[in-house]
C-alpha cells in the first residue's frame, strides 16, 4: 500500500467537499492539514486550491460525508 500524502486546502472559501477516486467524499477546511492516499494525492497535486503540507504539522483526518 502506498504511503499517504498531507495537503492543505488554501482556496477562497472556508471549506470544500471533494470527491476522490480512492478516499471517497471528504470535507476539507481551509488551512487544516489532512492526509490522502498516494493515488489521490496525484489528483490534488494539480489543483491550485490545494498545497502539499509538511508531515510534521499536526494533521487531522478528513471528515467523511454521510450520504
């Protein structure tokens, strides 16, 4: 299994819900570090509203959305 990667949402609003192929639907709060699997990290790496975050920062689990 691939190691996860840490990201932060840095977009213009307080939080967003995103749909990732492996992690499913998660809610990302602005400026809060969260972890996704390596495959989903490739999706976020190309998005200007997300930046890679240092693993040394405290990270939180993304909130899964109940449908």
